[in-house]
C-alpha cells in the first residue's frame, strides 16, 4: 500500500487501484437530478427524486438544500453527514453523450 499526499485534502491518503465510480465532479439540477463526472471519464445523469422519500434524505426535499451538492471524497456530499454511495450513483445513472 502506498501513501500519497493529497493537496486538495491537505492530508495523506492510501493510494488504491483505479476506481471507476469515484465522483470527480457534480452539478445538481433543479429537477432533482445530478449530472456527474466519474473517474473513468464518463458523464452520467442520476435521478435523485425517488430517494427524497427516504428519511435520511428528507432534508434535501428543499431545492436550496439539494443544490448544495458537492463532490467530496469520491462521492456526492451535502454536509450534515448526508452523502450517497458512489457505486449507487454509477450503477443507477445513465450515460450522457
């Protein structure tokens, strides 16, 4: 295992193998979808609306809160301990041209 310094995080991290579903960028959309860019270079669209009924995501029913989405540590994060597994984002999204 190799340790590298991640300047963006300001800390040392373990360098792992290539993970295609690691989120590199996210753009939240007003229709509760996420436009995502993944480590494998794919651009995908994820429909978040069905998840808003889950208690852990209920605070994101506010469009203002949803639009705070950011790419952080390889996934999408909204702060306040609200995030989502990047594998789900990758597997349940559709590829954009």
